[in-house]
C-alpha cells in the first residue's frame, strides 16, 4: 500500500469517526497531492508525498510562530494539531548525530573543502536524506562540516 493510499484510507476512517479536525487536515494533504499531480502531470510516489507533507509541516510551523507572536493561541493550537496529524505520515527521522555523520561522509566522499562547495554538498545530501531528516538540521550540519 502506497503512502497516498494510506492517507486516503485514513480520510475514510476519519469520516466514519466524525473526526472533523483530522478529516480537514487529511483532505488538505490530499488536495496538495492532487494539485501537484495535475500541475506536473505525474503520479506521485511515496518520496514526493513525503516532500509535500514536509512542506505543509513547515508552513504550519511558520504559522504557529506568527500566531504565537500575535498572541492568537487559539489559531496556534489549531495549527499545532494539524502538525501532529501530518507528522504521522513522515518516516522515522534521523537523529542530529546520524545527520552529522551522514553529512561528514558525503563531504569526505565529494572531497569538498570550503563554503564554495555548499551547493554541491547540499545537492548530494538532499538526494540521500530527503524525507529522512529535517533539512534545516542538514543545512546546519553541512555549514559546520565545511567550516571546520
């Protein structure tokens, strides 16, 4: 069963359980997937669905920050609840130590030496760790590896 099929099943289960908050978040995710398929005329694989989930979580995190600064805790709590629903569709994330080790291995493999190689390293790291790690952590680890 693909990740998209699992999300569709979860939507049906949320409908049956009359769980409107979960249902709304899942529908939003499926709409984003469908939009990507229509725009690019492709069928999404699991990696592409994970990338969409990552993007939606990042948007929600940005919203939580903005709502918290504006002292709108009701809206921040709603966004945080959506994040919890979306995180269920992500694979197990790598720890900071695992990310750092993987980045250092790729830097050594590519023979990268300084900040000028950042793009080359990020391209290789993104291909290897996409969906498995938070890209913010990855970027920090790459900067640290290239600086030292």
